[in-house]
C-alpha cells in the first residue's frame, strides 16, 4: 500500500498519527507520513515516532521508510510522529527562495537551473548558461527582496500534464517536460504572478516568510555553468 504523503498538501504539518504497515526493525513503513524523504536536492526530515528517534527517511517506490535509532516494538500498530520543525522550516524557506531566485534568473537572463542543493543555513543553485557580473547579482537580489516585500502567496496544487503544458509560458515548458511521461498529475509550486515549477518539496505559503537574500559567493562549474551559494537573513 502506498504511503500517503501529508507534506504534499500541508508542508506545515508538524505532528501526525499513523498506522504501522511494515516493521523491518531498522525501519518502519506507515500508512501516512509528514516526514519528507531525501530527494530533489532537499535533505531528509528527522524527528520522532512515539519516543524513538527517526534518523533519516527514504522513499522506495510507493513506500516511505523511516529509519529508527532503536527498533520499534513489533506489537506497536500505531504511532505519533513529530517532525524536527526548526530545520524543516529552514529548508522550506530555502527551497522556496531557490524557486524565486531561479525564476528571476530565468526571466531576466534566460539561464536555466541545472541543479540545486538545499540546506538549513546555506544552499546552492547551478545556472547554465550564465556568467553573472556583480551588477547582475545586485539586480537579482534587489528583485528578490522586492518580491519578499510584496508578500506574494505561494500555492501548491496538482494538475494534469496536458493542462499545465497548455498554460505554462514557453520559458518554463522545458521544466515540466522533464517530468517522467508516466506521471500524469504534476504537483505545481506557484509563486503567484512570478513562477510555476514542478516540485515535490516543502515550501512556505508566502514570500514574506523568506527574509533577505544574501549571496555568499559564485563560482564557475565549467561549461558555462555558475554555482550561486546563498543564505537568508530574517
């Protein structure tokens, strides 16, 4: 049975109740979870199931495996999950900031996001083709901070591949075409009036939660690719 992924509809869910569907000792599978498994450039959530530490979470096919510090009793059929909220929320801010920076660079410099890695304290985005000047970096930060000041809603929802390909602007069509063909319903993260992007990660509800963008450094990664490292200041 597939694990229901609570975070897809509610990234702010910190606690949840679930049934144990598989107990393998080192890990358990639940009928539903709010824990985000590592993937898409975003690290795994950690936390607790009952009083047992969840060290990391993996998605294998339709099931989500919660790896435990100590085994859960074989007689346990139901658990209460608690997410380590501070690092989760930090990554929600960072991931949404990545979408916003990527949108600005795509619109203004026609450079696509070739990869990203999200962390709590600093994150990175690889852009191609882009060799930014200091003035361009200043303009990206200025626009980012303006979008934060405008308090723009951020929505997540599912739509069909056909519908999104009809509605999306040409610059972003390639992002959606990368989604495997067998995926019929695509999860969209939309920063209203700014960007639409396919993504299964966790995000904040409004740009006013992001804070100020701070560009830490940029470095060449070859083949016209630039890595931009950033953090967020509250």
